[in-house]
């Protein structure tokens, strides 16, 4: 998998903006990506040093449309911790 396909989008939520003070950033990643690929993609894309990567699968939610019940797709999320002093400028001012 190419490094540009690993990171899908940054996750900008209220909880994630409070985690930025601790140097932690959240991304939606490809379903078949692993920790090593995420670390390499973040370091090359944003020119920072990564201290740790936590990866989790977010299960899909049950939705109801009329009488039918369906579920949204599951997706994968990565919480990236940067080394002290590093920042990702994309998230600044959000």
C-alpha cells in the first residue's frame, strides 16, 4: 500500500482538539493499514517524529430506514502521539 493511501482524513472533533495539547492527533486510516505504515505516512507527510501509534476499529452503528435495519460501515482510526516539541500545522487554528 502506498503511503498516500494510508491516511484518509484527519478527525477534527472536540475531544481530539483537547488531545492536541498533549501532542496527540487522530486520523481515519485505510482498513488494511497497520501501525508501521501509519507512522511512516505521518512522518513523511507532516515532517514530524512519531513517538507512538494506537490503532482501533470503530464498529458501524445500527440505522433504521422505515422497517429496515441496516448498519453503517466499520472504519479504522489511528491516534498518533508525537515527540515533545513537534506539531502538525494542519490542525492549528481549527
